């Protein structure tokens, strides 16, 4: 698809590596004059005569002054990331050198790139569709294995392929129905309505599957909030330290030591968890500061995706455990009930009581069963979903379009059941195709593109 939204006649430049001091830095140029601009300050070799996908060592010289010894990588259109003439300059990582080269490129005719402009040009030159372009940003921002794997799947076109297959099948039937309209007076039928009904049902199932995957996709992209709650001195801070494998939270035998929430991030089996150590919850306290901490703990319980409800196994009997579980007031699907200090439990039989087979007993101090708790967290959040092949939707924009697509497919199904005329059916099919197109970028506008790509980093 060649876009008519914009015509790119200028050359852009930006730092493609992270800003700051480093061993090397990469400065990228893209546009019709990219090679000529670099060549004008590249000593002793004519880059305009070099083949695509070649690298060249030389010096960048400005008014007789050598700025740096660099390696210039040449990528000729259309076989480049953006589909344009591209040069990547690998220079020494001094911020002064980076800035000097950028200023020199601008003096020679380039302009500073806007955030995401390189990838935007790749999209407009049909090197990527919109889902793949957005996957580039997700891949750059990925901080867990699950996030990397999902973004790479979408970058390779996994999501696009799912949508394209749906789009092609709908277009086929749309064309047949449109043909029927052209021969409406001849009373001929080109489209098999039963086949269309079966197709719509298949598309509904696929759309629902993609829509439902966002629950997991949101976890992969944004992480999971886990509130560690319990009565004073249950060992919440000790558990946080055990999970982090470092002494992050203050631990004391004095009840009520934690007055405010302590938040830390932990990567468990490819998923990012935001662990929140809360103030101890007890019904009666005259300490106003502790009361504020308890209130904040209850707020965190409501906000959390998962709640680890910790109790002291050395002081709790069967009735106390049941009472504690009731006091927390958290739905079962987001609750993990954990008995700490299992090594000090007065009644060891509790740990083997069938009534508490969903209670996980640990010793945070001795780090016993911590791995089991991590496994329980991952099972509660993602189960076996990360091990399955297939597309996982992580983008809220895609979810909004999938929801509208589902409504459009429902309209088609209703029209088939009620045997509506072909012109009305064609309108519903066009609507479904429209929502498919908004996801991949076949249907878009310049303002929408500017908004999407403005969230990218400069240089990508």
C-alpha cells in the first residue's frame, strides 16, 4: 500500500541509540538526500557509488576539522527499514561527538526527525502495516520475556496475518453480493448465503478469541499489581524481601513497623509483577498515622489485580484462618491465601487439612516454599497461556476496533437470519471491513498516524 497521506521529499536525522555516554552511538538518516548529505563530509570515499547493505570506514570532516572516525552503513531504497535511502553512522559515544555530527547533518540539509518518524515512513512506504509498526514500539519497551515474545510475534506479522485472512474472506463475499446487486433484475444469486453464515460464525469466534486475549496481553505489557496484605507482624515485609532476594523493606518484631506502602517490581517467569507491601491491617488502633496506613492498605486491595493475604500460621487455628479469609473480602479469583511461619506452626496438621488445600504455607524468613508462591502467582495470572502459540492482543486501540468489529459481524449474522436485502447486507460487510482496516492501517487518517507515532522514541 502506497500512502497518499504525505509526500516525503526531505531527509531526516536522529540519534538511533540511547542518549548519553557510551562506547559507540548510531546516528540514522533517511530520505532522498541521505547518502549525498553524508557523502559531502565523508573523506576519501564516494558513498554515492557504493552498493546497498555495505559498510565503509572513514572520517567525517567539517571545514578541514576531523570530527570523528566512523563507520557508515548504506541501505538503498527500497531495501531499507523505511523504504528510503538510509545511512547509519556508527561513531564514538561521546555526547559532544554525537551532537556535533547531528548539527553537521542538519547544516548539510537534513532536519531532526520527529518521534517515531522513521517507523512512520516505513508504514507509509508499505514496509510495515500499522500493527507491525506498533509492535516495533512494544518491542523497544519490552522488559520481560513474555513482552518480547509477544511483540516479536506481532512484528513478524502474526496479528496481521490473522486479520488479513479474515479480511480476504469477507471481501470475497462482499464482491459476490455487490455483483448480485448489479444483476438484481435478473434474479441471479452469486453468493451462497449458508457459506456466508458459516464464515461469519468463524469470524465471530476468531474475533472473540483475539478480544479475550487482551486480558493476558494487558498483563504482559503493563504488568500485574500484587498487594501483600495481612495483620501486623504477619511477615509481609519479610515476604517482600524474600521474593526480591534482598533487604528492601524494613523488618522488625514490633507490630505496625510498616506505616506506608512499599512498592517494588519483580520479573517472575517472564511476567512483570508490581509488589506492594502494605501496612498491617488491624481493627483497633489509636495511632492516627497507622490508621492512615491501614486505610491506604484497603485502597491497594481494591486496586490490586492479585492479593496475597498473609496470616501468621504460628498463631492461627482453623477458625482464625477462616475468619481472616472472610475479613479480607477479596474475590477468590484474585486471592492467594498464604500462611507464613510454617516452621513455627503450633498445629502442623493444619497444613495437611483438606479444608485448607488452597492455602499455601511458607516460611518467608527461611525462604521455604517461595518458589511455590511464585508458581501460584503465575498460575493465577497467566496459567499455561504463555506456552501456547497464537496472537495475543496488547494494544487498547486494537481492542476497541475488535469490539466494533464484533458488533458489525453480529449485524451481518442478524441480517442473514432475517433475510435482509443484499444492499443492506453489503453495508454491514463494508462496516466490518472498515473496522478490520482501522487495525492494520488500510483505513486511517494523518491525525491518527501522528498520534500513534508520536508515542515512539525519537530515532525509531
